[in-house]
C-alpha cells in the first residue's frame, strides 16, 4: 500500500517514492533557470528568523507524517509521543501505518495528538463507494480536511501534457469535494512540480485545476518546495487565488534544488507568510520527503520534525 494515498502502490515510475526521479524530468521541461525565482533567491539568505511583528500561530503548526514514515512503521506510539513532546498538537496523516482508522485514532489519542488533515487519493477512475469509505475513515480519525496528494505523470512516467487529462481530474475533484462537503470534511488538492509543466495548449495543469474546480468544494494545499521546483512563485499563486490556499507544506530547498530542514535552505518563508491572510492559510505543515531515507536514518526524521517546529514557532515576519 502507498501510505500517501491509502491505495495499492503504483509502479515506481508513477509512485510518490519515484517522484524525485520525475522531478528531474519536470525540471528539464520547465528550464533549470526557473527553479529559483530571482526575487526569492535575493530575499533568502539561509532562513533567518526575522524581526517582524507577525508570527505563525503555534496551534496551527502541523507535520505531514510521511516525513516520519519509516520511524512510524518501526515505533508508532513512541514516534507520536516524541512529536507531542516536541510541541506538535496536530498532524497530517499519510495512511494509517498498517492500522485501521479506529486503531490509528486511538494511537493519536494516546499521544495527545489530532490528525486534523490527511492525504488520501481519490479513486481513479472515480468510484463513489470507495471515496465514501475514505471519507468515513477521515471522520473516524477526526480529520477536518482530506487532501488528494499527487498527480501529473502518465503511464510511462513522463509529465502529463494533455489538457484533457487535467480537465477530467478537475471534474473528479469537484465530485470528490461535493461528497466531502456532505460528509462534513473540507477537500483539498496538494501540488508537486508537475502541475506547472506547460501543456500542449500553453496552459499548465495548475491553471486548469484552479480554473475548473469549484472554490466552494476544492481548496489547495500549496507545497512551497514543489511550487518553486515547478518554477512558480508561491506569492504569485496566492495573489491569483485568494482564499483558496488554506494549507501549506513548509519544506525548504538547498542549493541543489533538493530537500533541506527548515531554515537551512533558500526559501524565504516569511516573505510568503506575509500573504497568509490573502491566502487563507489555516495550517502550516512541516514536511521533508527524504527525512528518513538513505543516507539519512529513520531517526533523523525526528530531528527534521524538531527543527521544523522550532523554526516555525520562532519565525517573525
């Protein structure tokens, strides 16, 4: 099972675990010069904490548990307890670590944590009964939000360039969002870099998804790292889609356009968060995709979690 979707794992070429490889393909497609916006590169100098008056509310700081997937598999209660001791009160799940939704909820309760959000892929092709069961699980766990985690590669592992494929996805997202609304759960879409690859008609997938989904039914969880990797400035995205960026994945980028712990990379998060009201941000979610994979160890993911929480809690902008 793919923990990011709760569904059978796709072949490596189209799975989330193969996404770093796909990132190279996408980066070439959009042009290496676009990986870093000039404004962001000049504004960022290693992630200083700033001296402004605004701050990230501590009770809105979360962490995507995909960051700790290997550590959770080895010791679910101990890892959740460690997150609570770091200071987290909420998490975003990426599957249930081999447990049922009820068992996973019990583990969270024991640790004093709430899964306010979760990554669960909508069925493709769309199946209402399967999605209904996913929504029931979301309610069992206590999620306020459920988010479709990724899209953008074809069956050969290449970036999708057919606009009709994205239009079909937009229709499915609206269906999923309407059902989620009836279940009392907010529905969102999480991007990677692939949504910013130019399509055959000159648009991008992100253009279609934002233009053809109903704002009342579908919000966006903007992954700040992958947005930069797609050669898009998160501030421009926020300005163009006010009120729709209700969650952000806060993930830093090093000088090789790979992952870094928060504050060690190039992204000027304070500059982005200055537009939090226009965006409508409700959750600031720490994530690092490679936090526990070689050459790093699973336990290193807890260091990433600690650094991320401390960075957000001390950031001023």
